[in-house]
């Protein structure tokens, strides 16, 4: 076998069956938690992400944007009150 086809052994979960739509449901969670819920190891989750064109799991970036939005909303309300 040349290693390009799916071979028995390795991870127990199938990474081929995980669609981008399934991944979208979990973007609000850390990658470790998603891997656990999908029954994959973190490395397998990263492989699935790369297959769908995602170079990184977006959780931390999304949380950063949410914090910035909250900060701006807070500043907006402070300015309006004063």
C-alpha cells in the first residue's frame, strides 16, 4: 500500500465524514472540546480543517473580535451617558 488510501488503523473516527457544515456548528468552542465531541484527536480535527480550507481553528479569533465589540459597545454607552 502506498499510504495515499485510507488504511485501517490509526484513528478510530472517520475524518472523511465530517463536513464543513458540521464544523460550523462548533466554531464557538475551543478545538480541544470540538475534537472531544466529535470523537477525534486534536491532530485529526486539524486535518479535517485543512481539508476544508481552514488553516487555523477560529475560536480564539472569534473571541477576540467579540471582546473588541463589547469594549466598543461599552465605550459607546459611556459616551452617550456623559
